[in-house]
C-alpha cells in the first residue's frame, strides 16, 4: 500500500456525483497519481445520491456534518478503501473541506436543529391534502436518471414530523430534491439495466398511523416477507392499502410511479430501525397513488413496452411517442400512456378487419313469369291383373301345390307363372290383360323366383 492521500487530493464536493454507472471510488492513490477506479454497488450509489441532496438542503450544522461523513464513506469502495476513511482523521479533514464549499448555516439551537426562515416553507397544494386513515412506513430507494424534465412544479420544502408511537424517536419527512434530469420521461426511456429491473414482483402502497398524511410506495419479490421485515425492524405494523402482484419489471414500474408523483416525493429520516433514510414516501392521497400504480402495472403488462431482444430498450414506437409529447410540451402521465395503448389497439383491429360497405343491389326482373308447379298425378287404381290372368295364376299355384314333392316348389311356381304370363303377351286383347298388367305379373314372378 502506498502513502495515504490528503483531503486536497480528493475532488470537490460538487464534482462528486455517485448516481451515474460511470462513478468510481474517489479514494486517491498517491503512488499512481489517480483515483482508485473500483466500482460502487448501484444500490449504494442511489442511496448516496440521495444523501448528497439532503446535505444540500440540511439546515442543521450537526446533521450536515454527520451526513457528510456518511457520504465520504459511501463514495469509497468497500473492497479496499472504505475502512481507510471511515472514522479517520482523513475523513474529518475531507468533511471540513467539503463543508467549506457549502453555504454557511446559522448557529443551531439546543436541540441541534436550526429554525428555517418562514419564507423557505411552502405548503402542499390543497388538492393533495385530503387523505384516508393510514398507518405505516417502508424501506426502499429511489432511482434517478439524467433526462430533460417536463414538470414546472418546484420541490416542496415543507418538512413534517411524526412520533413513531413508541416514544423512542421522531420521524421527519423532508422533500426529495430533484436534479434537472430527474423526470418521468427520462426513466421511461432508460433501458432496463439492472437485474432487479428484469424480475416480476409486487408493487404495494401502505401507510402508518403516526404519519397519516404520507403513503409509502415500494416493490418486493416477496410482499409478506417485506411487511414482516418492516414490523420487526421499524417497530410498527404497515397499514397495507393496495398491491398488485406479478407486475413485469416491477422495479421499473415502481420507479415510474415515483416519478409521476415527483411533486410530492419525500424522504423519511429518524426511523427507529437505524437506517439513515427511507426514500419512497409521498404526500398524496391513497386514491391518487392507487390510480397511478394500476395504470403503470397494466401498461407494463399489456403494452410490453421494453424490447428484451434489444437489451431492454424502450420500443421505438413508444420512444417516438414520448419524444413527440416532449416537443409539444405536454406532461407525460400513466393515463396518457394507457390511452395511447388503447388507440393503437383500435387501429390494429381496424387494419385486420376493415369495414366493408356492400351495396344492396335489387335482383333483375325477369320477363318470363314463374311457371306453376305441375299437379301430382293420381295413382292408378287399376287392378294388378285382369280376372283371366288371376284365374290362370291361381290354376298354376293349384297345379304346383297338388304335386307330391315340395322340393323346388317356389322355383316351379315362379317358372310356371312366367311361362303362362309370357304366353298372354301375344293375346292381351283376347284375355283383357293390358301390357302394364303383364309387366307387373312378370315382376311378381321374378320376385318369387329369387
């Protein structure tokens, strides 16, 4: 190991931005005349980015100093250099240097919190002050990205406090301060990079009784385990208001909900669990949070906006739609995305099944009038055989039956009848047997013979 660096070897506080993926450990290697270059875990970078925002708005000298020391430690890699700065004189020297770069603060009160001028306090718009009864808190972290922002709403600078109910600590909510690129459009267009973005999961909303006007919006792979963890670590039972299971890319969907509610985003500090801050609290009604959560969950599932075969990038048709809204200066919302999805579905159905208007053409008139159906002919009632023929057949039957042998009786009878009837064909007029009667008799004889 080389010689330790001095505080002047580190970059300026304002030059340290831990959010981008390109951020590396800030510890200076004196023997190599460069920074360490080791990567920092993404979740820690996101949390540390939130700490920097708190440092910039903190009004207490003591709290800002503590946040600076935590910021310094988190900006160094865990593998090699975090232990080199945590709780050391180097960290204290760097804290003093960076604190000198920040605006000076008034002297703190006995409680350690400076009173901010009344001119710095804004109120939440009245449209977001009607809330339902709640009771909970949560542990998650926001995501940020550098994109041109669409909202003109300034950050809310109101801070609220709530007792945890156990009397062990005070919970304070401070506004989430956005950078110029922290927008819903930017997060929509950012590719699905982290493994967490690729997994389905549950998105939930809960509140806690001690902070009834705030709601927590988070996501988890296992919702029951998350609620159990909050009860055990944070010391209260979350009042679960709403949840959606099996949301594709749940982490990204959760983040999109956060950025549509950017104007009322707050950070919780002072939780009894010891975590420095819980990042995802919102001062809005439960109904508003549920509506936005439903919209993004449905859009993520039905529209399938991200192309996994192209590295998780937003599909071109959605990217073009968002760019069009930005050019027109229109505010992007989850409802607008759903409306566009339905419009595209209607167009697709129309292209598959086009509407065809078939004119009704009358049949051409015919000059030939319809012919009446012929009347069915009455069946002839004439007897099958004439009396003479019947007498002749009966005589033949008597002649056969009077024979002593029965073998071949039917054959003999049929042959005899045929011979007698054929003999009548030439003398039909004399016997009174017509041609039709003779023909029928021959058919009868053939049937007997068979």
